[in-house]
């Protein structure tokens, strides 16, 4: 005390304390390899303490990293509070990554202990590499027995924590203490590590609770289907605890039937995941009886929520889709497409239109949308720019990646007086997303910065062109990339996989005409190239990099743009 | 960047930015000396920038204190964001304090500029003292003209801000920057200053938004009746802005009729203030027609919300009373008496019982309830202890009052490794409130620590005895204090003002019998002293200090407690 005024630090501990003391009887339900388990916050708190004691006994100290290689279940949730609250750092690893990425990540993070699901032991053993895993002293399998495995120093979780004291003297941690870590796997290069401090997780949790965030209440029953290795399952394990709500964890590889059963039997009110999960659930529900009446909201993120999914859940199940956008770098919550006061009286289609955007920035953050010169573009729903964000749960750097920091962050000149370089406030994260903002502040992602086509000083959204092309019944897949052009800088070229038996010439004419109809004339691709398949990345996304390398050929576009189709002819 | 990971600092700026950009058309309504004014967040933002430019022009710099001596209106609200966001510190002064306290406060804070309401200019001029006000360079009257006053260097607000630019380049402030300041006027000694950093106000704002806080939504219309000089009007100016909700400021000295009119005409959904305001509104509504249908909730704090008020608003107006507790030291939000899931099916009287408690600690804070030895008392709804709290918006010190810091804060031994004494996390604020906590975690204040009567190792609540005594129709006023006792440490003595014409002997017997009926036998006062009036403090509260000094006389209690009425006889 003395010196600058202040308060005690922002850490996760109060959330655990509050749930355990004030909601001792609320439940944590978990579908595991061993069946459905359930216990109360009171028992949860005791097991979290046991886990911390076990980790301390295994030599884990303040600042050490502990990795998890796990799906969504109660043991993983126990690690979520035990590891950071004892002063160590929870590093969630995506088991779907290729082996060489897993090796890089474990080595880069220097994890001392790894928790691993029974069903993922084989995958982990396959990725094991003596050098990359040198820091790892112990493996703990998330169950009550150890499967047959070539891995050494393997314990099962229940033996690991069993017999430990059910109290732990949680330390008073500084808010700068690293508490979590997650790697973002870009489409190019090595994964980049993002560290979450106690303060970042505290802030993200507090921002998730209100209406303008994810609107969590103590009466809610929350089922995160988004994996706990994807940016802390969007923070739900923390925010659900802070709200005193009931947790439902769907376990390893849940089927649509598993999800429907959990919703019905546990009274789930809020669930969350990527669009494909909910398409799967809609298909299942169309064929099967299931009582969805408890379900109020589905938080959709990870990719854009299609308007048709938003409409179907509303019309058929009276469920609101809460479309949200975020990034690993943001822990992850950025925007939520809530309707504003008054919008509930708009025609339903207009409401869906708003809900299909990425939405409004949540309180506590700031954003700008800038063009190539760093100038802000107007919020008119049409002009594009790259989205920059900053705030108390947005990272200002990648772990040990100075070259990426140079590229992906903007440090403002100056800063307040008396601050060292380390303390400069106001650093922007360049999200790499190209967006429009409408006059009401709703953000809509129209492209990735590296995919947007820069033609004659204007930007063309490859994503909008692709969506338009793929709406044609004779198009199986389509992607659009910018090909270098001497005069116009870049021009769009479409790569189209036609459905079997389609006449390519007439399809090409049809597509060009359709684009010219729907968009400014100069958006029309200079060439439509028919291919057999769009190359894909390891995670199944279109790999435009491959196409760009393959078609780095100006002849595709040279001389093809008529002058009257160029953007400056439209001024 | 580099070094410890982290994110950008927590400041108020994003809240202003978000409201201005995303809710440009939401309104700010204000009842002033000049009538009812209204404008939008968009215009609000422009005026906030004008005010910051005017203050900068007047020489206000980073770290300077700017005082306000004002009621609740839009100009005061403009100062709420302009002053802290430019790096200065907003110091709200309570105009109801006695002159010598105002002098002490202005001198202690060294305010450089004072905003003052037209109706308070005379009061301020009366308190003016050349030495105490030496730091004050300028007075700005909150209107468009300067009244006749002996004060010098006086400008009117509209001239002060008029003609200034409507943009301001808000700085990137560090979160430790002092942003606000408020003095708490204890019943004894000089007022103590509490400084709020940007981080504390950011945290308090985020904690106010969710259901477990004050549950603010963008569709709300919020009218803080609690004065803006009382702990930032409980943070509503900040939290309402963060939510994007509509503000209604009731202006100087609103009558119940003013409040009813504003609720009806502006569609107020949430209002907030001390119990007497709502008793006044109930009286008004009983006699007059007013449409209260928009009103959903009244946040009551400052003193305990009587169960009868909670019941009447629910039964007669379908309005939920949200009973909350806090302190100047906590910015102020601590607990909120929300019902838990399932409690809505309890009988109404049981619900009111819960709602009449101070409630559940909000997420992000921690508390303990301790006895004289610092040991935690059980949460059984019966055992008393002093409430200690800590968290990111709870101060850890008073401004320049080391002797008060010694008394009112508990610094834990140690702290995390590597921390200097200044950074020790986990400091507890000793609230001075004596409470019970029930098994569900609801806090109930039973006394102030200095008023609780410590008898034979047990605690007796003076407040509960007083409430019981005052329930007797022949008692006009009653208070109970502990008088020193050789054997029992302290024993209770009741001071009673009888209604006119009451027989004192029979009343005394009746009161003793009633207490022995309702409480443990040893709670019965050793003596009932009849007096003409209970001495009062400047703010109208019972002044027990005066009685304690007057009756520091063991003969009142010596030999009066029969052995079988002492607490250890009841073990």
C-alpha cells in the first residue's frame, strides 16, 4: 500500500470461490468415456483443490506450463481452474493438428505435464518425439485407468488426484501472471502462441456475462460444444462458473443424437459451437423426435452463421441464434449480433439479416476499420477495411514471435507520459479480417485481408463473389483469387468446379452475367478457370495459396479488363 | 511489447466510444434548472469532447483534480466522462456536508477547478475559505448564466464549452491512473478520501452490467435518483453508457411528483436511490394517478430496504426491488439480493425475506466474515462477524490517511513471489459492517462493528434490539448501546423516547419482557433509560457516540445481569 491507489488484482480465483460458496448445489454434468457423470459445484471445488495438490506434488510450480490434449468433460474443466489458480499456465492443445504442429507447440511452450484423453492417447503417442517432448515429465490420462501405450511416466487422473486434500491455499497472484495459452494455426507457417494473463481471462469472463456479451444468468444451463482446446471453449467454462449456472460438457466426439439427448435430459438453455454442428443437429431433429423446449439460444461462431440456420432455428424451434465473432488473440469474444432495442419489430427477414452479421463490439473493447493507408473507412455498410481491435482481453503480442508481432500489431506513437515501452497502452491487433460496418455499428466480415482483391485502388471481396458463384446449381465449388495485373494491381479470377455434365462455356457466360448483375461491373472475374477440385488446407478450408502459386500468370488477366469495367470508370 | 504478456489498459474510454458510435440515437434526458433537456449519445459525445477541450484550455492537465458540487443532470454527466478520459480526476463533492468538511475536502484534494450548480452557488460561497480553496483557480456554474455571487473567477458552463471543437484526441491512459475520487463521511473524525483508478471504474462498470450485478440492457431506461455526488451515483452514469441504455437524470431536489412524471413520460425501466425516496413515491402514488407500467426495477441501497417497501412495490406496481449494498470504498457495488434459480416458486413472504437481505456478493469479488480473532464464522444465518471484502474495484487504502489504513485494511502475509510491498495482492477492506450469511450465501447486515455489543464473548446486535423496541406503539425512538461491564465486558442499555403520556414503569417491563421473548435471555438490556430525544449526527443518524460518552457509567449495569441471563449460562 502507499504510492499509486489501487485495488486487488484481477484473477480467476473469485469465480471459483463464488460458485463453490454461493451455488454449492448447482451441477456440473459431463459425458465421458465412462458414461454421464454429475456432481455439484461444492464437489467440483473440492476436486479442483485435489488436482492443485496433486500438481504441486508432481513438482508443478508458479509459472510452469501444463498442457491438455482433451475433449470437453469435467476433468478438463477441473484443470481449467486448478492450473491457473495455483499460479501455473493452462496450455490447451488442439489434438486435430498435424503431428509436426503438435511437436512444435509442445516444444515451444515447454509443457512440463500433459493431460490426455483416453481416446487421444494413441494420437499423442503417434506425435511423440523425444526432442520436442523433452520438457514433458509426466502424462496423466483423463480417466481411472491407463491404456496400453508406448508413452512413459503415465498415470491415470483418478489415481493422480485421489487421496489429495480437498482444500488448497490459493495464492494471491498478480494479474499479469500468465494463466492460459492457446496456439492459433494460421493457414501458413508455424502456429503462433497466444498467452492469456489472469487479467485477460478475468476481463473476458466479466465481458461474457452481460446482455451485450453472451448474456449468462444463474438460471442458465450451458453446454459448450465448441472444443475446450479452441480458445478456452470461447470462455464458457469460466463465464458459466462466474454466473453460477449449470455446466453440461458433451464429451468426446458427440453426435447430433448425443447433443439432442443432453439438451432434452439436462434442460440446456444455451449451447455454442461452429455452424456445421448445428446443421447436423437440424438434420437429426428433422428425422427424430426430441424435446428442444428448454433451449433458448445457440451461440454460433468460428465461421459465419448462415442466415438459413438462423431462420430455421427461430421458425422451427423458437431458438435464437446468437452469432458471435472472435479470435484466439481475443480470448476470443469480439462481437455479438444482438438486436438493438426496437429491432424486434422489424420484419423477420431483416432481423435475420442483422443476426447474420458478426455484430456489435462488446463493451470494454474498441475497434477501427482502416484502408491501406490506415485511414478509417466510413460506417456505411459498403466500404471495406481491415478490422483492428484493442482492449483488456486482446493480446498485444505473440509468444516468442517478434516477426509476427511486427506484422499483426500496431503500436500507437507515444502513449501516456511516464510509460516504458512495455507499458504502452492502446496497441491495436490487426485482425486480418476485412469488414464493412453499417451505420448501426454491425460488423460484417467480407473477406480475409490476404484474400481481398485490390483492383485499381478499390477492394473486391473474394468471399462475396464465391458465395454468389456457389449459389448457382451447376457449381459444386468455387473460389476467387486475385491475380497480379500490371495496370490494375490485381484482377479477380474464379476457379470453379462444375457439377457433372455441365456445359462449361454456357456456365461461364452465365456466371459472368450474374456477377455483373449483382455487383459493380468491375468485380466480374477476368477469367473463369474450370478445375476438378479446389485445393484444401489440413482443416478443410479452401487453400488459395496453392491456387495463387499455380496461377501466378498474368496472361490469365492481361488485356481482359475493358476500360469501362475498371473501378475508376465508376467514380 | 515484449516482456510480460498483456493487453491494453482498462479505461473508461471504450464505454464512451461504444455508446457514441453504436447507439448514436439513444437519448440522454435531464431535468435541470432550465427545464427538461434531451439529446442523443452522438451529441453527448460531441459535448464531452468540447468540455475536455475547454478544460485543457483552462490549464487542466493529466493528474489534476476537478471537483463537482452538483445534482444529477446532463452537464454533470458530461464531466463524468470528460474529466477522467482526458487524464484528470473527477472529484464529486457532497454539498450536504457541513462547511468545515467541504473546506477540508477541497483542501485535501487540491481541486483546481470546481463545477457548481446554480442552486448550490450560495452554499458553496458560504463554505468558501481563502486558505482551504487556495488550489481552486476557477468556478464553472452548471448553466448558461452566472448568478450574483461573491465568488471570483466564475464562468457559466455553456460559455465555457461553447465554441470548442467537438473532437478530442483521447489519450491512451495507464489503468492505474486516478480517475475519480469521493470522500466518505464517517460519523467520527474527518472525511476520508477514496481514489478510483481507471481500472477500478472499468471493473465496476463491467461488474454492474450482468444479471448478478445490476442487470442493465440496451433497452433499459435508467434514472439514478441517488445523487451523483454519492459514489458516482452507484456507477450508473458509467454502466448505463456501457450498456447503450437511455439515461434520465432527475435534476436538483426532485419531488415524488417529479419522479413519477419522469418515469411515466420517459418510460423509465430502472431507477435507484435510498429507501426514503421510495417511501415518498409510494405516498405520492397512493394519492395521485401515474402510469408506472414501464418501471421494472428499483435498486435500493444506502440503507436497508424495508420488507414492507419491497412487498408494496411488488404487490401494487409489479415492480421488483433490487436490494443492493456497497460502500464508497467499493465504488460502491458489493452485494445484490437477487433471487436464485428456483426461489421464484417460494411463497412470496419468503422471497421478500431474501430480498430484504443485502444479498449475494457480485462476481469478481471475494468476502470473509470474521470474529474478533479473524477466524471465519459459519454461514448459518445466525453467527455474526465483521464483513471483509476484496476485489478489483475495492480500494486498498485511503488518500493520505495512513492511520485509517492501519485500522481498516488487512494486508495478507506474504503475497506472490517477486512482488514489492506496493503490489501485494489480496488486501482486505474491513467494512465495519457486522453480518450474518445464510447457507445460500445471502449477506444480512445486523449492525455496525462499532455498535455491536460484545457481552461474555458473544455479540449482541444493537440494530435488532432497536428494531424490536421501536415496533412498540408507545416507543417514539429507541437506541441501544453497550456500556462497559467488569465481568461481561459490555452489557446493553436501551435509551427510549416514549410517546407522550406513556407510563414509563409499565413500558419498561413490557419492553424487557418482549426482548426476552424474541431473543436469547441475555440480550435483554440491563437498563432502560428514558430520554427526551436520541442525539443525531449531521446526516440525521442516531449518534451513539454521544450517548456512550454521556453514560460511560458502570453503575447502570453493574450487578444487574443475573448469572442465568449471561451467555455462558446458555451454552
